[in-house]
C-alpha cells in the first residue's frame, strides 16, 4: 500500500497576497489558479524540486483557522537559501545548528503559517 502526501492546504485571509508571497518571494511554481464556481478559488503552488504542493484559496479552508506550523523545506545549501529569501524581503531567522549535521532556519508567511528550512549534511550519527 502506498500513501503520498501531495497537497497541504494553508489558511489565508488574502489569496492574492499569499500567491504573490509564495510565487514571487519564496520561488514556488504556480500550478493552478482556477475558479471552478460557487465563489471557490484554488491556487496550487509547488516548491522547486518537490512532489508536494500547497494550496490556498477561497472555499478550501477556514480563513480564520489557526496557522499551520512546522512545515519543512529540505535544502542542500542553507546559507544560499537564507540569503536569497532575505534578499526578497522574507524575515528568515539565523541558522541554528542542531548537531549531527542538522541545521535549520525559519520563516513565516503573511498569515503566520511557519516554515523550517532544513539542511542535513552527511549521515547523522545514530545512537549505538
């Protein structure tokens, strides 16, 4: 049996602002921006290299729902990604070294949905 996580809905209070943030600042690819009817709008965006997308829109989730926290974007070069996002006006945290080759930096979207940029170098040591 296979199960693939392919879409994560995020609450938003302003679809166009969220679309611009993820497309223009974070660098996601726009997959769909459709209005299938009944006032519904579906905007699907995918991080570069990812098989999992996010969706924001109208009629998808409750815009007053609590933000989603702790989504992970796994990157190969944390410093470059951090500098690139900061250069696009995103408030990315300083890098935290967790040891064992695991490092993180964090940012949030305009609705408070939070992201962790994660880099794992080499093979983290497992307890013996």
